[in-house]
C-alpha cells in the first residue's frame, strides 16, 4: 500500500461559526427568586433572538491510503467554544434592551469523509462533522442559566489546494 506524498496523518486548525435563531426555551428544574420562592417542574416560552457559537478546534486527521484517486479519512479534535446569546423577545413581547450574555465551553469534533484527487494540487471532497460542547454556564445578564451542552451535525463540500 502506498501513501500520498503528504502522509497519512495531518493536523488542522479549524475555527467556524454556528448560528441558530431561537424559537422556544424548554426548561426543566428549579427556579428560585430573591424572596426564597422555589418553583419545580418544566415549561416552555417562545423566544426571539440568536444563539451563536464559535468553535475553535485542533483536529487530527488520518487518511486511509488507497491505490486510487479516492482517499477516505476520519479524525477528531478538541478545543473551545465561544457561546453568545441574544434574547430580543419573550413570549412575543419585545425586550426594551436585548438580553445578552456569553461564556466559553469545551468543544469536541468527530470527522469522516473522502477526497478525490483531481490533480496533484487540487482535491474535491465530502466531509461530515459532528461538533459538540460541554455545559455552557452564563454569568452576565443570564447569570444562573446553563445548558447541558449543544450538538451540531454538518455536511460540507470541500476543495483543497496544495501549494
């Protein structure tokens, strides 16, 4: 089995942007106000706003050597996610000044795909990426609000130029 001139292992720095608009907030647990009143249970609110994540990952990729122009690969990585939340309305009522908050969480990725070598310098491919994050704990306008983490599935068409 021969290997390409670029080797079977590679490292990549992979920043990105994941942007989602809010539709609803589904909550479960205990809500405590300043007067010591505790409310247990679950509920839902309609929300307007956005949840933006900026994953900054370091990935390791293993390319499976083949005797063809097709190169399958898989890999994974770890890094951090910068999480930013803006709430512009609650239950259809606009917030006079948007509620904004941000935090960092640990991120991780799983990757699988394949490339087709068009020339020695150009490859086209298809890539699947699973991106996840650990719990997000907000400390500013949304102090006390946290999530169990988030997950995103992405399919990308790729074009690689080697020079």
